[in-house]
């Protein structure tokens, strides 16, 4: 999603989003990653909020080696496998009660596709075939496949594919920090949630299948957190109209927020959850969908879930996921994410005092985002041509720190960044990150006269 700093030009047969070339990676350990020239970087965004348990975990690597020595692939229509069975059991034990049926895939987009397909098949199996619309938030990011893109609230990403996909109805993301009104945060939370009700009524409640949202925002909204009242009201509205609530926890899940799921911070149980990134932690491509038996059983009774990918429930990927979960528990990484997240949040709030162009800092645990503006009074955005987010990335990168930064277009218009180091980060390392980030923000302020 994000342009990363250029580092020389090499011819290549690969192609990516941007024509910028990156250095060749060499090795990684804990929160650090080295390129082939021997330069060390702090992986302050865990890649793209992926490597939750940190790089180079020996226990995970050894578990994967043991699995590789036994079997790396067995097709799910021929064999079941123990790592997948055990991972499903252990993931269910980490999830809120009721979300106990698992389906494995290889990434976040596949997990979101699975949620949409499960919801739709549930509607068909329960005699509600007229329900097909999945309401989503604007802006939002839910993946790059055609189905997951159809629920992605980002015009720039969707535009060229419109004839192939059916754009779904949207409601505004709860960007309450921008609101200049006399309402309390809790009142604002309810007002944003009520926009879902209005949308469902406009669309025709009998046609609405589901609402998809990230409990803690990711790529599109930089760790956006709504007031508490938002979450319970959303659940209430979904219940009232028989609309399924899908939580996309691809980025916010797997412990990063200081709880196993981002949604665990609120009293709002989803019907279906998409997960990826942190559950494989970069050791293997792994994604998962969790749902309640209430949803899954009617489909199974009607002949089964019509969905699946060749690598679904792959034994090697699941063995990695199992070891990742084991390490998360053994090293108490979720507690550490909560404690280090508090420390990091405190430090970023200090940076905000030093740099008033940082208009908002928010997030949970080690998923913390910040918004940068040209004018903290009016919240006017920095001109896009100034590429503030890219400059900040470059300044940090030049100082050996990798963060995640983007400019959001459409409605919200703004430069934001996310700091999300691996959950093994120590207090000293938090200070190191904040010190480099402070220097980088200072350089940015000088560049743009902020
Ligand atoms: N959903 C969310 C919230 C994400 O952040 C992402 C990726 O950034 C995806 C879905 C798509 O995941 P993937 O890139 O693994 O397909």
C-alpha cells in the first residue's frame, strides 16, 4: 500500500505497486531487520503490521522445520491434518465465546472474501436470498481481490476495476476527532453508528446482508478508534435489522492491540471475524475466518461451505500459526503489547506537544496512528504535492527506522502514519523509536515549514 524509500536502481523481472526499488533484505531478528549492505533498521511497523511476535523466533522456526520433515502439503479433500485441527482449537480458545468455528486461508483478502461468502451462503441457506449488500465504511481497506475490493472504501483503489466489481453501500468512518460540534465523544459515537441505520433503511433492510468494519482502523484510517458508544450501538443496529456484523481483524487482531482481538476492547461481539497478518506473524502466509456455529451449521446442513483454496489449512502454515500462538502465550506478548503500547502512546502524545502539526494520536496497544495537518486550528490538510507522509518515511528510513505512512484521499484527505513495532519490543527500544521519530518529524517540520 505504501511507497517506501528508494535505494538505488537494479534491473528486475518483478514488478510491484511503485517503480521505486528497495534494498535487498538480508536477515532479521526481534525488532531489527538488515539489508545486504549490512545496514540495520528498526522494523517499527512490523512490516505491514504483520510480524507481531518479532523476527527470527527460533521456537517457531524449529516447529516449522519439524513439520517440514513430516509433510508440507496434503490436500484438504484427501486428508485432514493435525496442525490445522489444533490451530483451530487453540484459536477458538483465544476468541470471545461463541466464535468457535474456523476456516483457514492464506492471507487477509482471502479471509475477507471468506467472510462475505459465508454470510451470503448463510442468507441463502436460511431462506433470505434477497440479502446481498455488504455495507462498509469510507474510507477503509479490506483487501485487493475483487470481492474484498468491493467492500473497500477507497475510490483510487477501486476506480479502474468498477466494471468488474459491484461497489457496496458505504457509511462514513467515525472520524470524530475532526468534528467541531458541541456533542460529547459518546454522543458522536452514537451519531456515527446511527448513520448505519439510516443507510440500511435507504438500501432496504431486507437487501442488507452484513456490515464490515475494522474495530481499530488500519491502512485507510491509521489506527482510528471510535468512542465506546459506537461499538455497542452498531451491534444493536445489526441485531435490529438481522444484519451480520463482520469484524475485519486482519491488522488489529492477533494480540497487537493488547487484547487478542481489537474488538475485545468493547462490548460488541461480531458474527464473523477475518484475521491474518499477526496469526502467521510473517513466518507463513496464513489467514483465518472465525464464525459462530449458529451461522455455520445451516450451511453445513445444506451441503457445506462452497468455498476453498488449494492452500487452505496448509499443514506447514498452520504449524507456523500454532507455534506463533504458543510463543505469544509463553512470552506474554499480549500483556507486553498493552504495556509497551501505553508507553509508546505516552511518548507520542509528548511528540504531539512538540509538533502541533500532529493533530491526533490514537490507537490501542501497539497499533498507534497519528494525523498530520497544515493548520491545527482548522485541521486543513497539508497540500498533497508536498508529500508529507513520504518525506516522513524517508527521514525515518534515512535514520534507520521503518514506519508505515500514507496519504488518504477522498473525504478525509490527510497525511497519517502508524507506529506498530513487534510485540517483543522493550521499553528501551520504544525510547529509541521515539527518539528517531522525533528527529524525523523535526526534519519534516523544517522541510515544510510546519
Ligand atoms: N483487511 C485489512 C484490515 C488489511 O489491513 C489488509 C491488508 O493490509 C487486508 C484486509 C488484506 O490483506 P492481504 O494483504 O493479506 O490480502
